[in-house]
C-alpha cells in the first residue's frame, strides 16, 4: 500500500478482465488502488477494513456460467456479507461496473437485489432487448443529488460493452419506488440530455436506467465503463483540454473520501 493516499481495493475473480484498467483509473484520480483476488479476501475478510473504497470491475466473472455475476455475488453474500455491510456503514464507497453492477444487484448491495431484505420488489439485469452485444459510446445523465460519485444533472460520455445490461423491475410498484426513493443514479440520454429510446438506450433498460445507488448514495452500480474514459485521448469526440468524464467520477469519489 502507498502511504498517505486513499486505499482502494479492486476485486477480481476468474474471468474478470477490467481490473487493470480500473486500478489505473483510480490512480489517475489520485488514489492508491490494488487488485485483490476474491479468494484472498475470503481467507481474511477483515482485510477489507484497510481500504476506503471497493470496486467490482467489469468482465465475465466465472464465465457467467450460471448467470451474469451470480457466482461472485454468492461469494460476497455468504462469505463477506458482514464485512461489506460494515464497510458501507462506516461511510466508505462501493462501485460496481458492468459485470460488477450485476454482482452488486445479485449480492443485495443495491435495492431490489437478492438479499436486500427491506425490499419487496425485485430488480434484475438481463439480456439486451435487441439480443446482441453492444460496444459503443453513450451519454448518461446523473439523476441524484445525494451520491458522492455524481454531480447532479451532469452529462457523462462513456463506452458500453455488454450483452446483458438491461435493467428490469418485477412490477410498476418497484420502479415507482426506485424513482421515489431517488435510487435511479444514471439514465441513458442523447448529447442534449434527452431520453430517446434505442439506440440512445443501448439495451432496452426500463426507464432508461443505466445505474442505481443505494439509499446512502455511496454504493453505485452502472453498466457503462467510466474507467475507459480517463485520458483526454480516450474519447474521440472530446477536445484535448476537456476533463475526461470517467476521471471526473473517480476524482469526485477521491475528494469525498479525503474530506471524510
């Protein structure tokens, strides 16, 4: 670990393939990040207490053999659940990107997922409505004011790369509660901030949902990849002087933790 820097754990497992990029993104924002295999963390769950932020990155954890993110989510729920709940209660941050978003939902760290006890309704992330992998740039609008990850109403341009990114709820009441409780963190929009269906919404997510937060705002899951837009040269449409949208997300988290 690097002294005098915020410590971030990037969790990896078999099939994870975005851990190195995610470590780099955190480092670009001024944190010290370390990729740690889930097996090492399960051997010593209290090791999590050494970190101020946890990220579950993208990829295909365990090959998505049962369902996207399911096996890693089960490991988090059954072997690390107590430490994860303590981690959030202590005011620390959790981020899930793409497959990591799927993991956070299935682990119950986001409302509506399996094991989120106070919720009756259910949220799932399933196959894209058009039945194919989507790999391109999209625009997102931040929809919440209480999350340290996001600046309200800010438009972010980042890439997506997924075949199972469609957020669905089991009924209208669940969706209404996500809205009323301010848990819809990000929506797919066009460059002007307008909601416009496919292809602006790349997967058919209900209500154009691209990301969710927990009630604290400190646990964020999103399908797009902010770690893939942290250098001025990443976005082909951005000028060389523009701060990359992904870096802004990680930098906001670092500033929040530095003040905590």
